[in-house]
C-alpha cells in the first residue's frame, strides 16, 4: 500500500532544511493551507451560495472587487493573524500593510505578501482561480511589522507558493529546496503529496499571452509571437497558444507541461501590470526552483528592487530556453525598452 504524505507531515519532515527556524515557518505554511481549504470550500459552492458577483467596491489596483475576493482576503488575514508567526501582511486588496499588533506576534519572524484570489474576474464563469503567497524574514527587530520589511528582493524569499482552485484544489510551494505539489483529498480534508520535486521542461510548445492586446505590445513581443506561429519542423513549430486569463491556472499548466507565460508592458501599462511583490516574485521563485526562468524581458525578476508595495512589472516566465529566446527578441527588436530596464 502506498504511503500517503500529508502537507503537515511533509512540512515537519523538511524542518531540518531551516536551521534558523524553530517550527514557525512550518506553522505559517500550515496556517496558509488551512485558510486555502476554507476558501476552496466557498469557491466550490459559489454557484449555489450568495458569494458570486461584485462587492460594489474598487480596490487599490482600480479593479472591481468580487465577493469572493473579500472573503478570501478576510480568511487569509485571519489565519495569519492568530498563529503568532507573522507580524505583517501585504495584500493586493489593501492599500497599506496590515500590521499584526498582538502579544503573540510581537516577536514573529516573518511577513507575508499575498494575492488572496488571483483571476477573480473569472469567478462568475467557473474558471480556475488561485491564491499566490510569498514569505520573507522580517528586517525589523520586534513589535508590529513595517512597510520596510517588505522592501526586499525576491532572492530574500524563504518560501513562496500558490493554491489553484480548479477541478481539484492543489497547493504548490517551495522553500528553496525544490518544488512540491499537494492535492486536497476531500474525503479526509488534507492536502496530500501528489507531485514530488516538480521540474518544468526546458523547452515546450505552448505560449500564453493575451493576444487581444497585440497592437499594444513592444515589437520584441510581436516578433516572438510571430516566431511561435511560424511553421518549422526542426523546432516543432508552430506552437500552441493557450491562454486562460487566470494567471495561476496558466502558469500551473505551463509548470507541469512546459511553456512560456508572457505579461508584457503595453502602451496602456508601460510599467507592466502584474505586481512584483506578491505575484511576480513568488511565481519566479517557484519556476526557478523547478528549473525554469523568470525575467521582466531583460532582467531576472528576483533581482529587481522593490520600492512600492504595489509595484508593477512585466513578466516572462516558464521554460528556460523559451524565456531566453523571448529575451533575445526583446533585446533585438525593443532595445530602448530593454536598456531602460537594465
């Protein structure tokens, strides 16, 4: 009989990878796992509960807030606030950080950056959505966390992951020692190890980009898309275009089967659209640990300085050889833009 390893068991077994930790990081990851189960429960019954649709609010990103956005944000904040391992949270849904000023969190070692519900515009049409999170060691000494605790490069992450709420609920995370995936078994209510030591292919046949914005893309991106669409037997082209419009879903597919995900600058979003702190950095950490790459078209994502909580960036993410080639096209056909980033 095959042994089932739950998320909790796996985290405990891997605690020795963190000589500086005394169980706090393990408990923090378990807290995130518990909150994601609650969110998954509501996502799975959204069609028969009064939780679909907009909440009648606009968030700091200027986007319509969905009811499930609010629910997910509240659940993760609550889970991270009571455990005592986290002293501050940066959420996509909040303009400023959420400081945790209680007795148990005074000496907490970590801060968490989170996108509680990525792809929420797809909620009403039953498309997979997800949660993205990133964990850093705090820079301040004690007391409530500060904004400066979040102004760290992606290379300083101690853990990152995402949860995808789809045909099954799955958590994928890394602590810098490879990437592992856990699928929720609803019969026992536990995340169980289902994808051990994930590695993404170096090369694949899938590209993911919103081609509806083609006219607004840099020339380098336009040329790369045309390359993907050309017929060439030697390189197995043309490639397949696969774009769901829910970032976690697109990136999860490409992590498993290989491919490149591109969210470039456009004439409407000259700084890019994805947030560096709680979207690009954690996803870059995961893909790099799985053998892939992540850049802004010129520079490694995790080497970028963070100067604002909601700082935006373009993102080229996925199979290493595909990301490298897309970067070459940017360098050749959009040299001004690349020079500015560099």
